[in-house]
């Protein structure tokens, strides 16, 4: 299942800002791009000697693996933490 929510924590000069970003809206916006790219990928898969269904499964696995990602950037001026749920 693809990630549906991202939480961004920003701490800057003693202030904290927490943003909740619904990723399912981004997936809906990317759906037309996927509809265009899937036939293109299926057409090009014989030229790179890759199985078409294996390519689709690999991309799906990569998107599903994004869930649980935690990125933290700590600088002298700010701390940014991104969690993908």
C-alpha cells in the first residue's frame, strides 16, 4: 500500500511548525502520468530486455516501501524532520 500521509516538523529559532501533508492527493494527481507512462514502458521493455510485469511490480514495490521513511536534517539554524506514514 502506498504511503498516504507525510508529517513535516520544522524547528527554527525556538519555534516549531508541524505540517501534515496528505500524499493520497499527490497519488491522484500522478495517476494520469502513470496512465501515459505504463504503455510507454510496456513498449520499451523488449528493448531493455526486461519483463513488463516485473517492471510494474518493481515500481509498485518501490512506492510501497516508501512508507515508514524517516528523514532528519539538522543544521545550525533549523531542524527538519520528515516522516512518511
